[in-house]
C-alpha cells in the first residue's frame, strides 16, 4: 500500500517493527536506500537493510513515536526528524532507548513516498523496571495515533476523531488510523460496544478536500476509494454494536461513517448532508449505496443532487438516524443506550446484527435461511446442543486419534463412486466392492 504522506512513514515503521513485520518494514524503503543504524554501521541497499532489520526484530522491539515530528517537503523530497522510544528484549527488565531519526523520503512514480536515507541516533538508554504496565506496553502491538484517540474500558471501546481544527475532516492519515483502530476493536473479544465521536463540536466534515490533489491519478483515486469502502465495510461488519455520537456537522464521509454504524444518536444542532456535487465529485463509500438502502432511491437522489444541509430531526424522520436529543444530553443518552445493550445476551446480539446485515441484501427466501440457522445456533448456545443423530464432536476427536469412527467413515467413502458416473466395466467389481 502506497504511503501518500511522508509523515506517515515513521508511524508505519513503528507499527510494523512492533508487530515483527519484516516485509512490511522493508516495503517502506527504496530498493537502493541507505540505512545508518545507531551503532554507526551503514547498510546500503535492500539486502543490507534486511540484515539490519532482522537483527533489530530479534530483540523484540516495541517502538512508540514521541510526536513533534519536523517535516520539510520540497518537490519530490522530504526531510524528516522524528523522535521515538523503543523497548527491547523479553526479560523482566527490558532496555528502553530514546532516540532521534533523520530521514530523507522520496516521492515514487505512483505518488507514494519511501525512505531513501534513514539515520537513527540514540539519545538515551535506560533499563526499565519490571511492572505490569511495562509488560503491557512491551507486549502490545497496538499502533500509536496522532489524529484520533482510541480507548477501551472493559466491554466499551471509543474512537474519537481528533482534528477539531479541521472539523475532524478525514485526512489520508486519519483514514489510515481509523482503519487501524477498527482492526484493534475487531480483534478484541472483550469489546462489545464501540462508540465513534468527534472532538470539539463537530462529528466529521467528510474527506479532507485539500488533500485530494495528492490522491494521484484516476487509478490511484480508485484504489483509495476502495480502501475507504473496505474501512466502512469493516465498521459495518464488526461483531460489536456500534454507535455514532453525532454533534455538529456529519457531512460527506462523516455521514457515510454514521450509515455504517448500528445506532446514531445526534444533538438537535447537528447538521448532515452530501455536498460533494458542489465540489464536482461523487460519494465513494456509502453516500449513494447505503443511503439508498436506508431511505430509498428518491430521497437519496434529493440528498445527493441538491447537496443541502439538513437538520438532525430530518435524519431521524427518514430513518437514517435513530434519535435526536438536546445538545447537552448526548453523552447521557449514549451512556443509557450502552447500558441497555450490555444487559443483553451478547451472543444473541452478534447473531442478530449478522443476520439483519446479510438478510437485507438477500431475497426473503435466502434471508429466512439465516434466521433459521440463527435460531438453531441460539438453541445450541443456550444449552440445547445435544442432537441424537449428531456425533457430539466425536468425528473431530476420532480424526485426531485416527480411531474406529474415522476409519469406518473414510473406509466407506474414500473410493465410493470415485470411478465416475459410468462405473467400471460391466460385470467387474467397483472400487467399493459391489458388482456392476
């Protein structure tokens, strides 16, 4: 995946190093790049860089960018100075290093950026005391974020879009970070409810239009839009209940986020719309597709072709949002909804979300199949899993042991009719012993 903002390189390096992703790290460098390691050894070219990175990964690094990155871009070159902290080792007192990297990145033919020169220097080295917090930090592979906040509190996770100075517009970096945050939530078995909100008094003003010239040519634009579609699809498909807490503006991509969530609660002052038409562009990840499924074809045309900004009450009337509350009641209403949701049978909630999402895209006959299977799964999950003519898992267990049940089943089936529909020569025995 191309990196379309050189500022992202340091964060991606930290994420991939912390995850032990060697190939991902190498993918950030030009084939003829040069890496100058903190020990003074210079590694020119891909093979030498690979060797140095393998040495680094052998020490189980956990890298955290420290912020305050300095970036100067001129033409196709970018000079960056980045500070970082790195924990090394798997013992009870891992070494902690703080350092500064000076990097030169070059814009590639596809518009992405890659390291041409990477020079890292150690500022300080200390031994960290062993503690639960140290262990958590060292073992975590979570990325660090600059343009959003991610937190978990037991079964509740929260994502806060955090560019209030730009009305939380979805920059390329914020979009990448949102995708990463959704992946964290997806992997968690503890999280049951995810809330998405915006910092300040705006939910999200949509894609950052000022960055669109940097998206590249038409093929690159299509690739980016498909990434955004995958992001929205992953949000919609989470096996958690998702809530969009909307204050202020939710337009363009911001509105598309709300349509991928299960519940939307908005303040009375919130405003929404799809004004892309007045910029000369069209929605890319739900503004026509999900919207038409929520409010119908005719209203979707009105919203998109006129580009008006509508009051929150209109979204609730159309069935696009669930509830509108007074401006100072949003947090309380979200909290009350979370309390109700967490009181439910969580397995049933996961199944309901799945069959509704899939069923609405299918014909009624197929959708009823989902309902029937879900009913059976609910019965099993609630204790009625014993079925007289099922084997209660014996088939799997016997496979591992190569026991009598496995041998009998495979003995009967392995060569049965394996000679095709015409069988063998008339009068001769078939593979399973019968006469033709």
